[in-house]
């Protein structure tokens, strides 16, 4: 590793990185050290302002695109060379933790600052990106910002989405964009030389193997659906069971059928029902309508395709006397990350004497979409007991800093090619 690159890596400040996590965690703070910072919310806008204040204190330029992705650039020597990009997201789950997503944003900022403090000149510009609406907890689907940016989805496909309160995404997005009126407007799909995303693992493997950094080789595929069951409201005490069109009972039967479909003795496949809305949601009324989500994931493309294709016919069969509507909301094929970027990350960890291992990601990330338009890789750091999407989510300051040092070294290598 070059001497000036080593200087930059050693300028990664663990205390500064930790303090910024704690400051961000105050925006949308909920009990038990949790965070509720929904996409395009007042809390999301506050987080954006805080990030921009740190960036502008370094004279880094700031831009945003039409879906609300936020970019921070440290310029390189060749303004015409496509930049190297790094980042993640700032929105959280409704009862999320302090590190999911935001670590990748703050690690990228720390890398930019460390490089700047060391005075290292890079051939390519290095850009931090904070992707909008990665979680999909308020407006479905997830990874929306990166999907629209890379052309996998169009603006027309997403701007009509509504949250549980009936707020339309277009209105919330307009308010978010207006909150940074002096940010330069950015086009979609601008060329990038490479993209590296840092993230907490959201699983237990690094902790079990006592490794500090995960060198991510790819992301498993997923298919999401909303299933609606239509029944009839009746009195719970007077209507005989055989005369009912009970939407909850039909929904339970569908979920049980899907559990059988997705049974996997090897425990590789992932099946989740994470959201359920019931109407009229009264304890003494038979439900007339149920909407629930289905999330199926597997690393094999043929398997995820077969299971996803079976969801609608199986739901219709299991619903009995109730009517069913199945709406696909997201489909991502498995992806393999660029070998050269993966090797660069692994070499950086080895050069720095930071223990590492290769592993695949079970969770989806914005890196999935970026891998379709440029060479891409990811860096994982451990999270306590593998817990994520939970207020108890935790990470160690030293691990966060180690991941940021590997990120800094990898970005410098890629930006000088």
C-alpha cells in the first residue's frame, strides 16, 4: 500500500465515526436505543440536513436526483473520469436500530474526510451516496432509490405508492427535495467506475467466526408480494362458521400453505409474512378484508423463480370461499459481485492486518442494483448476536472503524485506476 494511502487509512477516526452515529441516532430516536426514521419523513429530512452540514464543512459538493438520492463528492484530478461511489441509506425500519444503512453512509463520509485530511489526490472523484427509501417500510417497494437511479424501475412506477396513512409518495418526495433547494440537480444513471457499500452484517456469521470484516461475494434473490383476501363482515357471536366468508381465516390458510411450499430442511430458504392489515379490525366482527405481505428469498435463481410463480395459484386454492388478489411488488434475481472489486476489498483487509472472511448476503441492499451498472462489492462488519431491524441492534466502535479503514483503502485503490 502506498505511503499516502496508509496515512489516509490511519486518519480514520473511530471516535468521530461513533459520535456521528450517536448524533444520527437522535433523529427519530425511540425507546431501547431504537430508531424510527422513515423515508421522506421529517426525520429523514433532518438526517439529510445533518449529513449535508458535515459535507459542506469540508467543501464537498452536494447534489440530489429526482427520487431523492443524495450525493456528496470529493473531486478527483480527472473531472471526466467516472467516479468511484460508496454509501448506503439513512431511512430505518419502524422499530429499527442505530447502524442499519446509516453505517455505510457515515463510513463513506469518514473515508472522504480521512482522504481529505491526508491530502491524497485521486485520479477519479469519490462520491458518497445516501440512497432514498431502501427499507420500503413506509413506501413499498424497498431499494427504491437505487432501483430508479439505475433504471431498474421508472419514476412512474413508484410515485403513486401510498403509506399506511394514505400519504402519496409524490407529495412526501416533493417536500424532501424542497428541503435542500441549493443542492445541484443530478441525473439518473450517471456513469460510475465502481461502487462499494459498507454495512453491518445483519446476521451472526462474522461474530461466530470471530472475524472483523466480511468480504461480500453477492446477494441472494427475492420475490415480494402483497396478498389481499376479500370476505364479508358479520357478527362474531351470531354468524355460524359455515356461513362465513372470514378473510382472516382464509389468510391463515394461505400462509400455512405457503409455509408448506417453502419448507426447507437445509434452512437456506427464507419465507416471511411481516405485514398484515385487517378490516374492520374489530374483536367481535368477522374480517372482510386482509392484506398481508409475502417475502421469499433464496440464492438460486431457478428456485426463487419456481417458488414465486407458485404463490398466486396456491393462494387462490387455499382461500376457499374468499376472493384473492395477488400483487407482485418486487423481484430481484441473485447477484454475484465483481471479482476484481471483491479481491480489492479482501486485499485491503489483509494489507491492514484486519481479519476477514468471504460470505454472501442474505439481505437485499442497494448494491444489488448498482451491480447491474458498474463493478460492485460490499464490506460487512459484525453486529451483536446478528440482530438487525430491531431496537437491540448494536455494533462495536472498533469494528465500525475497521470496516471504514478497509473501505478507505479500497476506495483509494479503485479511484486511482
